[in-house]
C-alpha cells in the first residue's frame, strides 16, 4: 500500500515475502552499529540461513511482518521492517520489533509501520505488545508511548528494558 511520510516522501508498505531474504541481509549490513545494538542488543552483522527463513517465511497469524520500501530509490531496498510474534504461553500478547534504516530514522517510518502492525495484531485478537530493547533506545520508547495510553517499563539491570503496551484502540 502506498503511503506518505510527514514530509511527503512516498513509502510502500507490504507483507514480507520469502524472496526478501537478500534485502533483509543487506539491510542489517547497512545499519549503523548503534542501530544494530539498539535493535538486536548485540553487534551482529549477518543472519544465518535458518534465521533468514524464520524472518521471511511467516504464517501471517502468529508471526506477522511488514516491510517499508521507498518507490523512489534507484535500487530496491527495505527502509523498515516491523514484526510481531504471538507468545505461545499468552496468545493475547506478542513480542514486537521494528527497525528502520538509518537514513530514514526520525521521519515517521517507524510510526507508520507500528500503527499498521498494531491494527493487524488487534484484528488477530492480540491485546498487548511486549518488547525488549536497549535501555538507551529513547526513540523506541517514544514510539511505544505514542501508540498506547498504558506502557509499563522494567529495566533489567544489564542495560536493557522490557516494555509492555496495551493495544486498546
């Protein structure tokens, strides 16, 4: 679906596809060290084949992922990925994760993906998102605060924060 960012930049959002593996791999390679650490809580720079299958071959119900692409970029690339995975021990909740390419951060891509992902989750009966993030990841916390009226945060004492948000409309 074609959408526009706050500055008018067009962005295409769609479901992730199995043929996105190469784009996902290229995406992590092009993220800054700070963005990688904030998203993955480590300094990883690649995915295994099994991880790429897991990230791109989703069932659309318990594991949902959407991507954002820029239709104006000369080479096809992902500028954002958002996903949730329903928790097996609590089917009303899902772990959520969003990553945005460095050159698109702060422009509304994360908010756009988060709103779309939350709407899909609500449609599938999910009532809460949880996330574990770097304690210094203020942009992620601000994004979660924008999407809910009730956000719980719990520092783990090792540099990470666990956050849970209600998805009530």
